C-alpha cells in the first residue's frame, strides 16, 4: 500500500502543528500507520510564506483539494462554518475521507454530513474537535464501547476554565478575561467561549457519540460564565465547592439532558482540580463506572496530535461506524432537567428570616443540604441591613426551582436579585 | 459476517462480568461490533453451578477451547501463569485470536507470545491487563499514536493506593491492610500488591506500548509500600506532598528508566487526588503534552468493560500491530536513574547540625529544595535529644544519592536509619 496522501486546508496554528508532526515524526507515524503519511497539498485562503510546506503544492482555493488526484484524505483545519462546511460536504460527496477539528461544523451539520458519509462509506474523523489532545472520542468509540454511557460531564472550554481559575485566585471577570486575551487563550471577541457556545458545540459531539444520538446543538441549554462574581466563588468555596463551567449530558428515563453552565462541584472531586486551560471529561458507563480524561484542550501540537491520530487510524484502514440507537431519545427542556442548586439570597438581617426562606423552600418540596449565613458580610440597602444567605439544595427539577425562586423573590425579606447556580455532586446517575 | 464466537476461560469475577455484559448488552455490543458476540464455550478448572453460562458448553479443560470448531477467539481470564500461559500460547500457535486480562503472563512472556502472534498474523489483545476500565492501552495505541511518548507514570495498583489513602487518613499500615482485606481489595497473601510486583507487571506492559520496546519485567526496579510510616506521610504533607505508589517509565538519552516505588508528588497535582482503589496513568507525549487517565483499576464489570472492548475491536476486524522502534533502548539500572529525593534524617538536636547536613549534601553536588525541621518532635536516644530533619532535594542520579547517604549515616549528628523516598514533581522531561 502506498503512502496516505493528505490535502491540508488551513495554515493556522493547528495546521502548522500537523505539518510539524508529520515531518518531524515521519518514521514513527509511518511505523504506526503501516505506511507513510505525506502532505501533498496545502490550501489556505491567504498565502503564508512563513510556513514550511515542504514539497507540497500550495493553493489559495481549499476546494481544489476535493478533486486533486494526489490527495487521499482532506484535512479541514480552517475553522468557521462557511468554506469549511463546503469543503467537508464536497469531499464526502466525492467519496474522499475527511479529518476535521471543526466542532462548529460537526455540532451544527454533523447529522447531514455523517448520513451522506455513511451512505457512501466515506470515513469522517473528528477526534480533534473536542478537548484537543485528549483522546475522548476514541475512548468513547473504542475503549468504552462495551458500556451504555449514562452521563458525560466535561470542562471543555479552556478559556472559561482559565478565567474561572484566575477568578478563584482573586481576579475579577474582566481582569481574568484580559489576562486570557494577553496570553492568547481568548479571542478579541470572546463571546463564543465565555457565553458557552464553544462548549455547547463540543457537548453536542460528545453526546452524539456517548448516547449514539443525533447531533442536537439547537437543543443544548447554554449559559456562560459572564455573570459569576468573586463573591459567588468565595461563598461556594466556604461551602466546600469549586465553580467550573461544565457541559453535562445525562440519560434519564424521560429523555436526555444537554446543558452547559457554571456548576458547583465538590472540592474533593478530581474535576475541581482541573485548572487553567486544561480540559477534562468524566464519563460514567454502566460497566466501567466513572473514568476521567484530562489534558490540554487546545494549542497547536496538542490539537495536531489528535488530527494525526485520526490520520493514522485512517491509514491503518479502520473505518469508524457512527452507530445510532433506536428510538432516538428526546432532549429534555431545561425546565424538566434535575439538579441540586446553589442559591445566594440577599436577605434582610433580622430575626426569623432564614426560617421563612427555609419554610418557603419546604413548601416547594425543596430540601436544604447546607447553608452559609455570614454575619460579617452585612450590607445596606435603603437604610436597612442585609446579608447574603447561601444555600445548597438537594436535587429538584428546574421548573420546581423556578417557581420557588419566584416565590422567594416576592418575600419582603429578600432585597435583591437571587443568584442561582446548579450543583453537581457526581454521586447519582 | 456471522457472530464472533467466544471461548471463555475462567469463571471468576471478571469472567462473570464478561458473561453479564455480553448477555445484558447484547444489542448494544452487536451494533458497535457490527455483529453479535456470543459465548459458545466456557471453561474453568472447577465447576461453578452458581454462574449462568446461558447456552454455552462447559468444560473443565480450558485447553479444549483452542481446537473447538465453534470458537473464534479465546478469552483468557483465569489468572496465574501456568495453565493461562499454556492456553494463550496454544491458541496463538493454532492461529486463534486471544483476549486476555493477564498482566503477569504478558509482562513475563509477552515478547515470545507477540513474536509468534505477529509471525502468524494472530491478534492478541490485552486492554484489561492494565488499569481495569481505563482505556490506557487503546489510548497509547490509537489516540496518542502521533506522539513520541517521553514518560508514563501511573498509580496502577489499587490495593496499594487504598492502603496509602487510609494511612494518609491516619491508619497505620497493618490496620489499613486489614481493612483492604476485609473489603476484598487485598488478597490473604498481599505480597504481589504491597511489594509492587503487580504494579511492575503493569508498568512493563505500559512501557512496551508507550516506547515500542520489548517487555522488560526483569529489568524493573521494584519497591513496595511496606516500609512507609505514618510519620513519613505527615512529614511529606507538611512539605506539600502526598505519597503515592507509582510506576514510572521514562525515556532518557542514556536509556529507559523503569521503576516502581513510593513517590512524593505535589499536592496541587491531580495525581495527588487519586484516592482509594482508583487508578490513574499520566502520559507525557511530545505533541499531546500531559494527558491523564483515571478510573477503577479492578473489579468485575470495570475489568470486563475492557475485555469486551477488545472483543468489539476484534469483531470489527481491526488487528493491532505491535510496533517496535529501533534500536531497542537499554533499561537503566536504578543507580543510573535520576530523581529528586525526600530524606528524613534522625539528627541530634544541637547547634550546627543542619549546617553540617547541608554542607555534606553540597559536597556531593546535591541541592536542597526545601527543609522541615520540627522542633516539637524531639525524641530521645541513649539519653540524647534528637529530631527528624526532612529534606527535599533537587534531581540527582541515584548513585550520587547512595554515596551521600553513606556519608550522612557516618556523621556523628545522625543517630538512626535515614528514610529515603523519591520525589516526582512532573515538571521536567
């Protein structure tokens, strides 16, 4: 069998990482792949004379890779969803295998793309689209294949995790964001990261693989990290929790929960110790139990490591089958999802307040797991003293909590907006 | 393609777990494998009427599986190295694929077995032999295939980790061992676990895969956990470290380090938070950087999860190639390995002692990274007061430390046996 000939679209950091690995580790890659892997063509919408592409042919038109007779696989590393989608769809239509790191395209168009690919027997591999270097897609496809996966929970946006780690160390949101931007961890427009959209893309892909369900990006409940305050981080810490931005996918008898949001997790759990730009994914399987995968979620060589792993798999001849279980599970609206909650209630500093808060929660069948009332944190509003009361509840459905919060807000004791965040103890199914 | 027909040898907890998964998740397994996987024969050296083997034929002779005309793959879950080795070798010789969880057989006989298997094109899969449910072998073979792995460090013996976790919480070694035995985590004869032999088996397998080198069990430096005292755990904690039993394989320019021993690791590192019977493996790759894999290292269903994953891979038709890099690396003797060290030196409580200890270490070109001298821990020996001086050194070769320790022991200030443990900061290559 001859070499596997790669047409590479995109010369950004990941594309450069792929060129680097395939050149520097050519012998290792050939040994493991069973044959050499060589880049024959490189395409990019703008010329990059600073990047060494060896003997490869350069083109300004990525779509030329699809019909080129010296390309066996198209590697899409352009990002975005316009030309990238065109390129991937055209390659599949032409029967040409694809490797991509593009989470947005897979999350939003994966159903159509994979349906065409399956019909044509065309391999489409996308290990690099989730959690960079961590082989989480491979682990779901292969190592955990004997398991019915019941839940996946991941720290899958390094920018958000970096910002939350910095805020836990004392920075406020805007200072932490500025530092992330200075270090190249956040874009000038950080919306995709800090509003949770990037994490929702990745969660969509994880759920599709873990639960053998369609890509359901539009159904993901998505909250970012922009409203988390240093006060909440400190209050959570005193109650024994870290705040992390999690993507959670969970099987329930009523349907699948798909949600991305800030989450309190117990300090003793390993997920609480994933800091900076590191990613981590916790998978609960019915046989394996909880297995956890951590590593760099982004960066040139870590992401390229995943791209080249896909190329090696392809060169070996393993065509992954994207299986689907029947019936297709319903995705629950957020109101029907269940969670424990953290509440931070600005309450008048007067006798009987906590009893009234607790009574009201009890009337909504919400149990209190723990409470922190800080006497020293007395504030004033319109001349009256108030204190934040922080409460961790047991697990309830979100619509129950919504109703309780509306009732709480109407209490004369409550003097400001209530903060509400979900809590994940990782103890139940 | 017809079903993959399994001949299962061994009806212990793992064998029962495999029967359970293949029966309960038959549809899921068939979907992912592309065809059904059915157990047609079960063999065990003693009859087990309490185990449901469905429609499978039972035999008291595992070797009958090799020639049976209704068996496509032999699954060896007997343990031990006598009949198990016979069975695996016979199956390979007969051209029959093998799946095994047997780390002792693979670590001690893997070179011969895989050489014969490669020559005959016979797949031999052993994901379950290391770290139970954690797909670490799959991750090394597939997800990290683009990497030159520079080091692997694992908490790969759950029994030792359980005992050390219990000791960190205050128990002494014998109480912790008794508790592990009561819970079924330790054998009546715990030698294999607490002396590090089981971990050395697993490290041998990890190194063979990570470095594409021969199985080199005989060359592994192996120390267990039996000499760790509660005093050392407390002293390490005060210096900012946890003590874990690690298997470490590291590439160096001079050769490969292969060593199993108690190790101080920084409390901030995620490996320090792997507690109880959990396993974890940290892999450093030249592209991926550090990736970490955690999960249950033993147990019926977790281990069976790995066995069935191998069966699914086999059913799909992927035959793993065991690659070898050239030249074969030398394994360094422990005297040539490099490490930072923790020293606990019982020293007379008198002026100038620490200066003399530090001077002597300096004469051996050993730098001190941190020190803890506890005034309150004054002991008495032969009527003279002494204190334990705890020191963390920078990295040196073991033979340098051996010479320094001999010189330290000869100092009049030193009044008892010096404790020496290796320290792993995970910061260097």
